[in-house]
């Protein structure tokens, strides 16, 4: 669970919205010390791609 709102708060007023988070070193984000390893980026992209495919199948299946 995250308290982050970002732009999703605004988007959610007109359409369903969600966010993906990836692990950052020491849990630091939105600061100069923020860092995410390439493997964590890849895991986030993979999760996003799988979600997009699943939503596409759900929305357009007959």
C-alpha cells in the first residue's frame, strides 16, 4: 500500500486508473538518493505488459 497519489488522483476522476511501483534502494524515492536496479525496472515493465495483455483480452474477448 502506498500513500502516493501522483497524477493518478486526477486521472481517476475520468477513468479507471492504477499505478505500478518498482523497488527502490532503501525504499527511497523522489529524492536524489533514489535508485532502482535494472532487474527491478524489468520486473515492473513485465508486470505492466502482462496487465496490458490481460486487459486487452478481457475488453475485447467475445
